[in-house]
């Protein structure tokens, strides 16, 4: 009778420890899945924002609001942000710190696009600068 009770107690303890280990494993996989999902969300948000900025730059060039030099400077800034994103993504994901860094760079780029498009410098149809409007 006493040995049966000990065997049952040991069996319950063993099952409890196994369940705890399985739970820890489950939590780790859940955390990894959430981190991967968050990284995908960050990447999509960054890419969408860069696409909108590129469209603003192209529109400014087509409408003559940007000089060729301004256009090239803004495009270089976009290339630098893309390179930064590639460096951050080299480990397979973008974490929250890297996302904030990219967001700040995109904020600066957005202000630069706005400033250059509204600085009253324009380009004429032949690509020569007319000066100020």
C-alpha cells in the first residue's frame, strides 16, 4: 500500500515537471512567433512609408518643384535609408530599436522632401534652373 502511494506520487510529480518543461518550450515558440510577426509588421510599415516618399519625390520632379540637384540629394537619402534597413535586416528581423531608428530617418527625409518641394526653386522644361518663383 505504501509503495503504491509513493509510485503514484512520483508519477504525478514527473508528469508535473514534464508539463512545466513543455509550457516553457511553448512560451518560447510563442514569443519567437510574435517577434517574427512584429518584424514583418515593421518591415511592411517602413516599406510603405518609403514608397510614399518616393512617390512624393517623383511627383515633385514631374511638376518642376525640384531641381535636378535636389532630386538627386533626396534620392540619395532614400538609398541610404534602404541600405540601413538592409543592415538591420541582416540578422533576419527588425526589432523595435531598429524600427525607431528607421522611423527617425524617415521623419528627417520627409521633412527634407517637404522643404525642397516648397522652397520656391523650380526647374523649367529644359532642365535649367530659373531661380526663385
